[in-house]
């Protein structure tokens, strides 16, 4: 199984992913994903704005210290449930998040199906989640009406696959939410990390976001034009993604012999392209270890040198979803709080996904207007 590439490679998935999400790469449908993002970018829903406000009010306002990584995971999952599935009930979201956490933890685990392993828990969780999603899909089909408020995902799944089997549609839901969960929450976490570490970067982001906020009425939500004005903020986020790409690369299988850097790569070999190594190449990024958002100004970068979302025809279809989610968080955080890390030298670990070792606890200092 896989997608062929012109240079003689075919996309392959690790065994754990193949077993946990059947035919996952065909389920993350680019056409659907672009439709969903188009809906959000044209008309940013109130539910998305309310989701950020609710989480900041519940977990940040009135607190002296918060752990950013757990917060980002909760926020990302709740946003996906509300925006994509149309689930508003906090208890229902929490009930889904527990098995989803087990599923996510097992995606990159060794495919050893024994009691007590992450993989066994992930298999059990995937079955439980598919069952829940099948119930939702049947309800969507049964109760569908023109005036009904639905999530973007529920609307498009019904439009694109009205006669589809509930089990197939449930797998698609699982794959799409999985694709948006760890990667987006990891990116959010490291963006906040750099905002807390680098006062000059924080101040520049705050100036940009404050100008956007001043042009709006009290409680007026962000719109697509506002997102487009966040150029420096996105340069900051892009540099964070360069230094700490949430996904470290992808696997390929060689389908025909080819030569790379003077080496013959035989047919049948399995390869892994690495985003970390690509992003640290001095050929494309001078002083590659330095945090420098200005790299993304002007004419941009050499094609395929910057690949947190892949590239070319296989660019991640969730890129715009991630961009909006990250920028809206940046806006809400910097316009409300000054940040300081609790552990200045907190280490970063990479198993199973990239994350701060202690969850990135930060001190919050509300701005005077709050």
C-alpha cells in the first residue's frame, strides 16, 4: 500500500499505524480537508472563539502557574470535537479524550500486542472510539435537517459519503482527529515556550496582535482578514516548527533503484526522511541553531528545505487548520498574559512525540487591563 513518487519511492507506514488505522492514508482525504478549512477560513465559527476563551478562563485566568503541554492537548482535542464533530458537551468531550489519549500514545509504539503495552491499549481504544463514532454517524444520518447545527466534519462526511458504511466513516474521523491532535498541540506548546524564553520576540508579537485587537470592537471575534495580518506571528511560529517539527519525518519504500548523494539506493529498501536534519542544514539555514523568524521574510525558502507539513503534492491538508489554531492561541495568550518559564533549563524529550520533559509549566502575569 502507498503513494508512488516519481523518484522511485512509495509511501509506507510503520506497522503500528497500519494495524491501528486501516488504510489511514486514504482516509485523510485531501478534498475533504480543504473543504473543511475553506469553511472555517471564510466564516470562523463562534464555537472556535468560545473554545479558546473557555479554556483560558478555566485553566489560565486566576492561576499563577499553568502546564502548557497538557493544556494544549486538551484545547486541541476540544477544538477538534467542537469544530469538526459539533460536540459541545464538556462531559462528552472528556469521555472521548481518555480513550483517544491511549490511542495516540500507541501510534508510534512497538507493535507488540500484549497486555499492559501501549499498543494493546491503543487497539482497545481504537475499537472503542470507532464504536462511538459509528453511533454519531447513525445519528447524523437519522436526524439530518437543513437547520441542524453540525460540525464541519459531520457535514462533509455526509455530503461526500452519504451511502458509505458507518465503519469506514468512523475510521476516517479517527484518522483526521489523530492527524490534528499531537502535531498541533506540540506546535502550540513550543510556540508558548519561545514566547516565554525570548522577550524581544514576545514584545514584537504583542505589538502585532495589539494592533489587530485595537481595530476591533469589544468581544468581536477574529476573522480571516485578521489572520492574514499576523505575518510576524506566523514567522515566529514557522521558526518554532523549523527547530521543533512535531512530526520528525516519514517512511518511504524504494520501488526502483536510484542514486542519492553518490550512493546507490536499491529497490526494496526502507528509508526515513528526517525533518530535523533537513531543517538544521547550514546549506539552507545559515546559523541553523539560532532562532530567527526573519528567515521567513522576503522571497521565502528553497523548495523542500522546510517541511514541517511535508511538501509538493503531498503537503499536509491540515496546514491551514494548524496555522489558524496556532495563531488564534498566540493572539489570546499574548494580549492577556506575560509569560515566564518555571524551569528555565527544562529539557525536551522525543518519545513518543516531541514535548517538554515537565510539561512546560509557566508563570502567568496578567496585563494590567485584566
